[in-house]
């Protein structure tokens, strides 16, 4: 948890600052946005190869390398924040982030008893989110106060604090997969990955487009996003407690229904003015955040429990890729929808997309037991 807090905190410090720096330095909006795009592209590409690294090198080395690659390159910004430099540094830092995200999630399943996996992943999510909630506004506040160099120094130093936590880990080595058993079966991947991909896509749209959709209520939009974050934490940990008590695969449909309801309420909130619109906006934030958090934990625990000890890295990679790819795809795709239909259409389409996943989750229930069949 300390490692996750520090690593994600260091990442969040620079997340909004570097695109802003590039923009203020004369870069176009496209170049500023590309900084985040290349970071996430490098992250997803690295996540795909991390399970193999865990089998060969083990957790400590992979996590330490990830934190170093995430932190140390930020020092380059003390010398230059030109667009080509920012893009190159973002690629290197994205590699580090990919290592940390996959290894960190899989490590939880290595360290805790199976019957506590739900609440353990929920607690890890809280530690990560708290780091983000502190670092995101802190980075912007320091930068806005004229302390850009301090932001870059902290962006380098904070992830290195995670290395101390990594050194304190018990010796854990990722189990080697038997020949022919490195992949997870598609039947195991389908529901949790599809659910995570779609709901993360909606979240990407919410984070990117909701403030624009209610630009006349900017302060309220910011509060709504904060409520989404808080409700996500509550939903994720509550889902973890529930999964540990009743088993996996039983709350995915209610979680999806809650997220879809939140998206639909967002659409109504945009259409309604005045205090009623504000009330709907907050209700949508609570519903969507709670559903998003519950889907996160249900999907992760389902994958980890289904994987077996030798494939925890593959399960973690599948979840992280679904999350990160969904977030990026959602912001882009729903932005196109906004241009065609307006913002009410964006959240209506979002609600429909989540609803369409529910029959799949009903027809293919997840058992959470180690899988017996593997598709090459």
C-alpha cells in the first residue's frame, strides 16, 4: 500500500503539469495531448510484457525498475520541457508505470489469503486513490505558484520512496507457468475485461467531457468529479467486502446497472437547469462512481482468483490493459459522439453501452476458480 501510494502519487504530480507546460511553451493542443497519449501507449505496451518479466525476474526487481523509470526521468524536465523532450520522457515514464501497475496488482494476490483478496484489492485501491487525490491538486498548485522545478523534483523523488517499501517486502517470486498454460482462457477474460473496458471508457468520457457539458456550472462540475472519485473508493472497497463474503461473479450485473444508471442521470442533469439539475448531477456522480468502483474490484478479483498462482501477472495485465485502454478510447470516442449528438447524447450512449454488457455478464457467470482450459 505504501508503494502504491508513493508510485501513483509521483505519477499524479506530473500528470496534468507536463501537458500544461508544453502548451505554455508554445506547443499546440494536439502536442500537449500527445504527451499523455504516448505515456499511456507505452504503459499498455509494457503491461502486455510484464507477466513474462515477473516470471523471469520476480516482483522486487520489476517493481523497483518500474519506480525508477517512473521517477528519475522527471529530472530531465529541470533542463528542458520542449515538446520532443516531454514526449521522449513520457515514453520512458510510461514503461515504468506499466511495470508498476501490473506487478502491484498481482503482488496483492501473492501476499494475502484467498478469502481476503476482495478487501485487500479494495484497500490497495484506496491507498492509490489517496495518493492521486493529494498529488493531482498539489502538483497544479505548486506549478501555478511558480514552483515548476519543485514539481519536477517531487515527481522524481516521490516514486523513489516506493523503492523503500519494495525493499521491505517479503521474498516473493512469481510462480512459473507450466508449458502451454501461460494464457488465460477467453471465457475467463470476457466478462471482467469487457466490463472494465466499457465502464472505464465511460469514466474517460465523464472526466474529459462532463466539465465541458456543464461549463455554465463549472464549480459544480468540479464537485461532481470529486464525488465520483469518492464514490468510486466506497464502491470498490464495499465490493471487496461483499466478494469475500459471497464469492465472485454475483455483483457484476448490479454494479454495471448502477454505473449505467449514473450515466443516464448525467444525461438528465445536462438537460435540466437550476437546482434540480445540480441535484441530478450529484446523484449521477454517486451512482456512477459507486458502480465504477464495484466493477473495478469485481473484475480484478475475478481475474486473479481464476488465474491460479502461475498466471497472476497475466490476470493483472488483462485488468490494467482493459482499464487504461478503455480510459483512452472512451475520451476519444465519446468526444466524437459529442460532436455528432451533443452531450446529452454522450451520456445516453454511455448508459446504453454499459447496459449491453449486462446480458453477457448474466450468460457467462464467473466462478473465480483457477481455470482448467487455456486458449493459446
